[in-house]
């Protein structure tokens, strides 16, 4: 017999009023003498105006006799002695098909002007990652429609991939193209720390109606509180996990995990954590691996293919978040500023990028052609100084001669309009002709 949902609600309800009073107010956090609740709990803080709604805040630190709360709104208007009350209802967020074609903030409130989200499905924002032996390796090709990725960095359903680059080289444009044309049952786009103008442009202009119909957008802009930006990542994952457990293949696009880590750093410092490398707190390096491991394919069916942008501080891709993610993810796609400055889109540096599951997904001929193409590009890059300075003499090396001969055709093949979708079969066939010298 199936248990009635009301019984679960009753069991999860907190029937004891837990309260405290504000003791200290700082620009980024509030300190109170209660309530006595665990980390991550939500509380309502009395506002300074009697007619204003209470301020929603999250508990980020519990100390003997005090708790530290980070409000979900900037410039939270409260006062010393204000009442702090633990939320009696469980921290559940709306998920499910009611979110298709909708844009919401990190609290599940609509930002698209279409009215309240009415969903019968609610889910907690944090789940335990799937056990390792309940996972399935990517076995089916994930078609992106982008030649440079499908040909040389073939992805699989359930793979976790990072797009690494400094600012201004086309990360968001590439993510938008993937959202429009990649093959997935559902798409979840999470924008963390982006400008409000870019959120509106992506949702209203860049995504066609057909793509929006299978997409849910969660956005926390750069001007919102750090707690909202952190929660946006958890909420997007909760939406993706719900659809995955229903057996769907979900594409999760997170832009960017670096700004998410910066928001975690803010809340960690507010909680009193010691700063470490680049001032990131220890909780950041504990939370990011959990975020990555919540994605992937399940043996029971369903998969979350996650593509996360990583905003490196320099073009050398050497900051701590980038280095950590390169070791956690199943592949990384590096974007090149020199290519972007020459108008080459997508500006993917193929020889420096990698997909750790591509060999298992490619056919024998495809694998051979991809290896040959990467070898040609790498040979040219290694000899670029000799070639462009005029020192190299034709005939000195057959490998370099072939790399010089095939490079124009290869670069033309890798260049693609942001609105162009290329079927996987045509991509591999064109690559074969290119390597054989027929293109």
C-alpha cells in the first residue's frame, strides 16, 4: 500500500517553536543567540519595519550559545534583539515538469513573469551522492552538434565536463549553443553570478521556443547575496536529479562553477572558516567534489550530463578551482584566446583538451581519424615558431609538411557558426575525408 503524502509531511514537520534573538549585524551575516538548529537550516529574521516580510536566512555556523546566519537578500533590514525563528517546514523546493519552460530564482520564485510555479513534486536541495556501484559508465554518445567536440572530444551521456577559459573567449556562447541543439530529454541551465542583462538575453533571445519548452532556468545574478548564489547550484542539481530518477537524460549547464565557489568562499568566511589558497575556505574544497559526484549515469536508468564553465583568473588555467576540477571531471575543454581574437568560433584548443571516455565511445575508424587530426594540429603548434619565422625549409620533415598542408582545411572544419547544427554521422564522415585528403 502506498503511503499518503500527508503522512510524510507530518513526520517531517517541526512542531516545536525554536527561536532566538539577533545579537550582532554585519554587512554579510547576522549573529544570534538561537535557535538551536543544525547547519543548513532556514530561519526567518524579524524585519526592522513592522509591515515588511521576515528575512529568510541560512544557518552557516553553530557555536556554543550563538549561530551565524547568512541572509538570502542583500542589505537585510533588521535590528538588535529581532526575533529569529526556525522555519517549521522542511527545506523543500519545487521540481518536476511544472518547471519546463520556466525561469526561477534560487528560492523557486518565478522571474519570467508567468505566475507562481504550481508543482506537486518537492525535493530537498541536498542529497547523498549515488553509491559508486550503482553508477553506470557513459555508454551512449552524447551528440552536441558541434564538430570540434563530436569529432575529437566525443562525449557520453552522464559525462561530467568542464569548459575552461578566461573571460571573453566565448564560454557563454558555446553553452547557449549546446542548450539549443544538444540531444537531451531535459535541460537545466544554472547561471551563477552572471549579469542580469545576460540572463534576460539568454532566456528571451538566444533560446528558441522549442528549446525553452524542455528547459528550466535557475538564475542568481552577481548583485544577489552569496547565499542565493550558492543555493542556485543546489537547486539546479535537485531539479536535474528528480528528472534523472524518472529515467530521463538531463543536460545540466552550470555557468560558472568558479563564481559558485566564490559565493561559497563568502559564506565560509562569514562563518569564521580560515582562508586557505587564494582565500578559499576549506568548505569550498569539500563541497565542489560533492557537486560533481551528484551528476552521472545510473544503472537503474537516467543520466545527468553536466557541462560546467570554469572561469580561470588568467589564460594559463592555473588557479586552484581550475586545477581541482580538472582532476574531478571526466574531461576538459579549453578555449583559446588567440583563436577567439581571430574570430574563430568555437575557440576550442583541441590538442590541449581531452575527453576521458571518448576512446570507448568512438568507432575504430573514428578513433584513428581523430588521433591523426590531433597529431596534425599538435605538430603544427610545436613547429609554429619555425614556420612563421621562415626558418623552416619545406621538405625537411614529412610530418611538418603534411601539418602545414592540412592545417587550413582542419581550421575550416573546426570553425562553426553558433547557429549551425551538424549531425554526428556527417561530422565523422567529413573528418574521415579531411584526414584522407579529400577535403
